[in-house]
C-alpha cells in the first residue's frame, strides 16, 4: 500500500492538537473555579432560556422522536443595573424561579451554585 497523503495526516494532527488544547482549557477552568471563593450577591433574574440540544443526526430525528435534551440558562443582573451574568443551570433550578425574582446568587468563579429567592 502507498503512504497516506500528507494533507490527510496534517488534518488529523491539527484535530488532535485542537482537541488536546480544548481539554486542557476545560481542566484549567475547573481548577480556577475550585480555587475561587464562593461569592454572594443580591441579584435579579433578568432572563431565562431553554436551548434544545440534540445529539442525533437529522435522519435519526426524522425516524424516531424521543424527548429532546434541553440546556437551561439564566441571566442575572444587579438591581441597580450593570453587567448581566449568565449561567447554565439544571432543570430543577431553572423551573424554581421566574424572570424578575430578587434574591441571593451564590457562585464560585464561573460556576453557578444556587439562587435563593428573597421572601
């Protein structure tokens, strides 16, 4: 057999390098979040968003239609205004609050911990 073309080998090498860099970046972010102190801020829920995430190809979606996976995101803003902070949350956390709720936001680095609505 002949040797594989140089272009094919180069593409595979680039994919491996980029995947490795992404993996290392995620591990570094997790380590930074673990080292960061837990922060508490009084915030208002400014937005909520459900994003469907499908891990199937288009043909598989046409043939069978089980429940889609959904990613939940919430945005928080200080009561007097300012920059919005967005976090990915679980379905239970997402459905527990509504837009406009005031409360205390607990987060660690870029990791959402919990939102406690004010009574």
